[in-house]
C-alpha cells in the first residue's frame, strides 16, 4: 500500500511539471506573438510616415491576418485606404470594425460612405439597412440612390420623400435621383438624356461618372449610336478608373472587340476591382487574341485563394492549353472547373473537350448552342473549325448516322454547305427516307455536284421518273464516260421506258470494255432473266467461250442454261447446270432459281443451301428454299427457315407471306391468321395470300366457337365478312354466335333471379 501511494505521488508530480511547462510555453507564445504583432504594427506606422505606403499596407495586412479582431490595425489600414481613395478595400475593413465595436457608430458610417464611393450599391444598401442612428439628409439621398441602383425603386421613392432640404434636393445627387423618380412614372428617353447631359456640368465627379454610364446605355439602346456610347464610357473611365475601366472592358468584350477588351482590362489597376467574372473575361479576350504570355501571367495570379479563384485558375489553364495545342492538359483542366463556366468561350472549350472524348450526344447539344443565336456567329465559326474535321472522322469510321445528325444541326440558319448537304442526303438515302422535295432542294443549291446528281438519278429510278433520271445520268456521263455504274443506271432508266434495244447495246458495250468484271456479269444475268432478253444473252455466249479466267468461265454454263430456259428447253437447261461447279453465290442463286422453276426440287435445294449469309440474295434464296422444302415434304425445316427470315426482316412483305403460309400448312391457323392479316389490307396481296388468310381465319373461327370463345369468334366473323361479304361459313357462324350469346344472357338472368 505504501509503495502504491508513493507511485501516485511521483505520477502527480510529473503531471504538475508537464502542466507547468505547457503553461509557460503558451505564455511565451502569446507574449512573443503579441510582441511580434506590436512590432509589425509599429513598423508599419513608421513605413507609412516615411512614404512607403505599399510596404506599410502589406505589413499591416499581415498584422490583421494574424489577428482578425485587431480593431486598431483594421481602422488604421481602412484610414490609409480611404486617403488613397481605395474604397473597394476600406469599405470591408470599416464594416469589420463596426462589427467589432458597436459603440463607435462612425465605423458604420465610414463603411456606408466607402461602399457608396466605390459604387458597390448592393453593399451600400445593406450597410445603410444596419443604421444605428438617424441618417442625415445627405446620407438618406445616398441610401435612396443605392436602392434605385439595385432596382428597389419603391424604397428609393420612400427615402427621397423624407428629405425636406430643398438645397439638398437641388444638389447634383438630388437632381440625379429626381431624373428617375417617381419610379412608377415612365419618362421620355429624350427628356432623360437632356437632363443627364445637363448634369455633366455639375462639377461632382461621382455624379458625372454616373451620368456618363447612363448616357452610354441610352446611346446604345435607344439612339443606336454605339460610337457615341463608347465615347461616354471612355470619359467615365478617365474620371474613375477603378469603376470605369472594368465597365469599358466589358463593353468591348460584349461587342466582340476582343483586342480592345484585352487592352482595356490590362489597364485595370492591381488595387482595382478584380471579380471572378472580370478575370475570366480578361482571360477569354487574351485567348481569343492569342496572347499566351499575358494569359500565363494572369493564370499565376489565380493559383492561390478561395475555391472560386482556384476554379478560375483551372479555366485559365484550359484556355492556355488550347493556345499551346495541348489537348490532354485542356481536357484535364477544363474538367476541374466543375462546369462552373457557361460563357460562349467556355462552351467552345467544352465542345473541344467532348470531341476529344468522342462523346457524340454532348457534341450535338453543344452544336445546338452555337446555332441558337446570331450573336454567337463568331463562336460558331470557331466551333466549325473543330466540327468539320470531326465530321470527316465520323465518315471515315462509317458512323454516317451520327455524322448526319450533327450535319443537320450545323446546317441550321447558315448558307448551304456542300459537305453538310451531301451527308444529309446520303444518310436519308441509306435509311430509305429520302424524298423528292429534299433532293430537289439539294440540287437547286448545288446543281453540278456529281454526288448529288447521282443520288437524284437513283431516287428518280426508284420512283419511276425514268426520263428525268436519264437526263441526270447523261450529265454525269459527260464527266466520266467509261463509268460502269453509270452505264448500269442508264440501262435501268432505258428498261423503265421499255427501250430494251438501246439498253442491250449499252450492256454489250460495257461487257466488251470490261469482260472480266464479275459485278457487271451478275447485273447482266439479272437483266436478261427479268426482261427475257434472249438475243442479248446469246450474243454474249461466244465472247465468254474465249475467256481464260476460271471465275469468268463459270458464267458460261449459266448463260447457256438461261438461254435454254428462256426458250423453255428445260432438258438443255438441266444439262448445262449439271456441269456447274462454282463457289459464286450469284451463279448458285440463278441455278437454284431455274431448277426450282422447272420442279427440279432437290438440285435447286442443294444450290440454295450453298449461298452464304453475307450475300445480298441470301434472304431471298432462303425464302425460295422454304418453298422448295415444303414441296419436298420437309415442312418443319421450311417453317424454321421462314420464321428466321421473318424475324430478321419483319417489315418485308414477302417474308411475312412465306412465314404465314408455312404456319398454316402445319396447322397453326391462329398464328397464321395473325401474320397474314396485316397483308390482306394491301391491294397488291397475292391470290395465295388471300386464300391462305381466308382458310386460316375459317379454321380459327371453328376453333374459337368450339372452345366457346364467343366474343373472339364474333370478332373473327366480322373480320372475314369485312373482306368477304357473302362468305357462307362466316354468315352461318355469325347467326350461331348471336344465338349462343343470347342463350348465355338468358341463363345469367335466370341465375340472378334464383339467387
């Protein structure tokens, strides 16, 4: 127990020693700090007496930073700023002093005066709102003018009405207030202009500045004299650079005179107003005039400070990276701004960033921004410098849909552009949405462009305007007379006009010039088969017999077979095709087609099965294969093939017809009826579609009636009678269904009565 007690005493002793050391250290720190602050304060006073005012102010600011409650230092520095007319600095110091010592009302009065003199009218109004003592009439006038300047017209009127001194009402400030008050009575702009002009001779620099700024607005908005407006602002800036230079710089910036804006902002004194908006305007003016050295200097001033200033710094770094062509730094710096900047220049930077990231959705949104207003014309031109290369890249990457969507936005409210028009037309042609009106409009804009002429010719061929298409094709052929594709288009146009002899001659000339062109041979086969051009076909057999390339000689048995087929010499056709051993899908398709048409089912099936998925006629060959498999009794496979083709191309009428009929053949009448029902409304519905639909609907009706699905059966009968008005089965079932429904209603009534 004795040992434990002794240990406690030793621990207590060391704890007391430790506390004593901490107390002494704290006392030493406070005394030293106080001594240092007193030393800095005295040193600042000495430097000020010696005329080293900037040095003295800096040292006094250090004292205040160490102790924000040092009333004497705050008041002293505020007085120095007042002496040098730096009211933008002194105003906040006086406000702080007023909060520290409420027993000295002069502090708040000084804050009110400083805010008023530096034209911080919102802060002036707030300071006057804190009034502790009654205001003099002169202060009331200032209070009223601050209220008027921030849009509190009613409050300004109330304050002015309390001023009874006629002498003060006739003072420059009183006269200026009475120009705009009463606030609820509109005055003629010419009368206001004359009154403000008269006040320019009052001799009060503050009032003259205010009048010049107001006159500048009138010159600009009412009289539409921008040159005179600039002169007014320049005069104001000479009178009060602290407030005038930022306003003049902003005027040049808004007018997109960025050289003058940058030059004006540069004159803004270091102790002047440097709001975040002013910094960013200055930086954008420097960037737009490519003054990278000045921009770098400005950027260094934004590397320390509050968060808003740091965000400005990142924005300036992004602008600087743009000038130095450093896209990685630009993306990094701009994303650090957290989307805080929304000016046209910031949106341009944003566009460049999104292009770097290949974010198409945002690129479209930003492009809409640049076409939204006439005042963005210059920035729109700058955006185009990035957008056109991006468009080309989209085209190179086969992203036509994205390129077209962007091109249509870019084309809005501008002179027609050939590239944008081409992209728009190409995309509409690809989607199948190109119409005659769009095409005519494009041709009117660029009547000699070969790409647009080609698109117009193809559209006219699709719509059966053969003569117009031929005129456009002939225009194109003058520039490229040996173009095989144009020759094919002219053959289609002549065929549409039933001028087959002329078309034959063109084909013969093309084959003579390009005998080894397989695409041309494929088109020739299709042409001869579609239009039954036996003579034209036979004339090309001798030249083919002289061919040496194996892939060209493969066409010879097919041409001979087709010639025999057109003459209904089916044994010769089959003989020629029996020797065909080729990997050419086009030849396989024609062989399968001719054999199928001659009811040579199995050989035709074998040829159709060989056609690969990537061939243009694959889907058509699968439909034909489904038909042949049905004839050969392989109905399950026929249905599976038809279903696959329909699912891959649900809007293709031929695929829907094939699938519907296969369903019917396997007894799926209700599904068949549903699939074929959408075809029956088409006036061009084939006879087998009409018969298949009718049969499917009849079978469906029987099943529905047997299952007592009377309402569904009634709908089916009505559907049948809509297209086959006198159908006996549907008419009979209609009566039976009606009777059955009446019996159900009767039974339901009797049951309800019993309950």
